[in-house]
C-alpha cells in the first residue's frame, strides 16, 4: 500500500505539471535560434557544437527544454549555482543571450546513449517504482516514461543524458554542493531524494536514464 501511495502521489504531481504545460509555453519568451547558434560557439568546447558533449562529465544540452537551460544560466549568473567553468561563462550573458542560446540548443537532437546492461534492472526499478523501504518516489512522475521531463515545471529532460553527469548531480544534491535551483521546491525535493540513495543506487538510475529515449 505504501508503495502504491508513493507512485500515485508522484503521478499526480506529474499530471498537474503537464496539465499546465501548454499555457506556460504560450506565455514563455522565445529566443532566436539563429542568433543563438552564433552566441553558442564558446559552449562547443564542453557541450559540443550541437549540444552533444563528447565528455561524459558534462551534460548533453541538445533537445533540453529551453526554459530549463535559461533557468540554469540565470542561476549560474546570479551565483546561486556554482561551477568554476559555467559561472564565468554565464556572467556576461544578457537575458536575451540566454533565450537565444537556449532556443538554439533546445532545437538540436540529442544523440542516443545506452544504459549498462548490468544496471538496467536496478535502475529501471528505481526510476519506475521508487524505493518503498526508503520513501523514494518514482523518478518517472516528474521526468516522464522516456525521460522527457517537463519544461514549464523546470523538470529537465534526462533521456540519453550522460550517466556520469547525472550521477554527479545526484551526489551534489546529496552533499549540498548543488544547493540552489530556480525552483526552490525542486531543490528541496531532489536533495531529500538524493540523501536516501546509496552510491550504487545513484549509479544504477543514472545509467538507466542514459538509455532512455
């Protein structure tokens, strides 16, 4: 019963978030993808020219929700999220620059990754059902069956994301190194979830989402 309650509550959160998606997208400011391509040249070294990073520790941002990209850039610029590489890169960006860069990368196609076969069963169980004994909700509720996330709710796309990057973010939430997000509720939720996960569980679910597409 407890497991069912966790899943139903998580799915309810997801349903409410998706229900408001169209209205939020209609009201969201839109960037210029062509201008963004030019402005994004300095991003290529870490994220790849098309947003597909060749470095496992850096995130793929191709196909990521524009709203999420903008939110993260704002957090880096404000100093709410710290990173020795991203913080100085975001500092000189205007809001229009952020919108343009986000428009460009969100319009690219994320290349498919594959999960490690030996981690699929464990990762799938956590992602789809959570961990009842630990009170961990199912990841699928916020990030969707295929890891597509929810832009207006600022839930990032995880499908085909680099596993090493996802694992690091979970560890950073757990340790408090990633202590801020534009959505305070998301920050609290993710930190509470990460604190309940073991290193092996983080690795498994990170690998699993990498194979979603």
